[in-house]
C-alpha cells in the first residue's frame, strides 16, 4: 500500500471516532440542559421561556451541567490524544520495521553480489589449473596467487558478516591482550598489499619512533583497520594517495587513514555508522559495499573503550581516526 494511503487511513481512523464522540457529547449536553429546564419549570409552575431567562436556580444548574460537560469533554479529548499518540508510536515502529526489513533484504543482495565476484575468479582459475591448460610455471604461480588473494577477500567478507551478526545478538567478545599497534598496521598492510597494488594506490605510512601498545584484540583491531582502508580505496575517486598515520598524545593512541577521494558530506557523517546505511548520492552508491563496514568499526572500538571519528581531509577526501587508550598511560 502506498505511503500516502496509509497516512490517510491512519488520520481517518482517528478523526471519524473523534467526530462521532463530539457529536454525541453535544447532543447529550443539549438534552441535559432541556431536561433540567423542564424539571425546574414543572417544580416552580413557571413558563419555560421565563425560567430560561430569569431563573437563578436554572442558571446554577446549567453551570453545573456545563462543568460536567467540560469534564467529560476533557476526558474524551485526553482519551483520543492517548489513542492518537499510541497509534502514532505503533505506526512509526511498523514503518521502521518495514524500512529495516527492506535494508536487510538489500544487505543480503549486496553480500551475495560481493561474494560472487571473488568466488567466480577462484572457480575460473582453479578449473583452468585443474584442466592443465597452463603449463608455464610463472603463469601458474600468478593464478595460484590470485586464488589465494581472492580466498582471503572472501574470508574477510565472511568475518565481517559473522562479527556483525554477533554484535547484533550482543554476543561479540574481544580478547584483551597487550599488543603493539605497529604490528597490527603492518599485518593489515600485508593483507591489503595485492588490492592496493592492483588499484595503483600509493601508500604513505607515518609511525612514531616509540612503541605504542594497547590492550586489545589484535584480530578485531586489524579487521577495523582493513575496513577503513577498504573504504578509502572504494571512495578514492580519481585520487590514488592514501596516508596512514600512527600517533599518540600520551593518554591514547590514534590510527588515522586519510584519503583524497570523494569525501563524506557533513550532514551524513553521523549516520554512516548506522547498520546498512549508505550515503544516498550516486557517486557513493556506485561503489560496491554492503553497508556494515563502519558499523563494525564503531562496534569494535566501543568494545575496546575507544572511539572512531570522521572528518574532512582538506582540500578534499576523508580522515577516519581510531582512538584507543594506551596501555602504559598514566
């Protein structure tokens, strides 16, 4: 059913009972006034018209009737207001559930599409090698490398979906171990080496001389960094420069991933951490994705008593920063 028809039915379901109750209340009030006047006229043996104009007892009785009517009217208005508010809450919840169901369906479709590409490559190269059509050792090595890289890509997607599912169920648990952040970044860079090379990206890494250690789950933290790097690549536009910076202020360590891509409009920076949300602009919608990357990053950082922030990278692009408390901070 179209949205405007649902709204019309919702309003009608409130206005029609309200109009009926108002009409009944006015009619009862008129009849009550008439009955009071007739009763007093019979008791005092006076004409009805004279009693209506001059009788103080009639006026007092009518004022009491008006007060009772006002009380009943207020009760009806209050009941209708509560009903209206309750129906609005139910309607809003149903609308949100409908939107969430649509986003989940889109999520499943996006995940299926994202998995199909690497799986197709793996199947094609594996079948080619199995049939013995490639005899050159160098080509065989390249094919095997591609199968390995695409398998890692599938594994990362599956890990993201599983972690997201655990977060949704409130069952996500992170190991708390003392780890050096430099090792996490180096591992993430090794995992992204092939796609970075294929995309022609230039990576600049800036690290401090001193070792920065945090208490965290190394795998989860690497997963967060990989998602940020993947976003920097997907939304890079024509730019091929990505800068990764590791720093500290004595209390917390900061990992920053800066790109010179299409950027994130300021009005959408709060919503990008919502599940399934994708910026409704053509240049963002054109990039592949399932809409849970930054949701995972935010959940992982919260699970480590940290936070994630997004800001613009002048003159263009985006800077995503992860903040974690240092293990040796005072």
